[in-house]
């Protein structure tokens, strides 16, 4: 395993680490029942009844799991 020959200064270490940033979350805009809904892509959606009770998970119009 390589070992650094000299110690890095604190400024150089912080400058390098400052380049690591969290990426923005990408959201997909869909319209369901007249409401605009933002969701993460490639995720199953929770289907609910009119009372708001969870029924099942749906992906691309197909039932994939029970809630």
C-alpha cells in the first residue's frame, strides 16, 4: 500500500475534500388524478384507495408487491 512521502497541509486536504458534493435528486413529474406528483425515477408507486389506505405497489402500470 502506498504511503505519502510528506504530510499534506490542512488547506490542501480541505481543498481536495471540498470537491466532493452530493448530487441533486432527480425527480419525475407525473399527473395523477389531476394532481401533479413528483417521484424518483424507477421506483414503485404506492396505490391508495379513495380513503387513503395503501393497496399495493405499482410500477409501469403493473402490480409488483402488496402494501
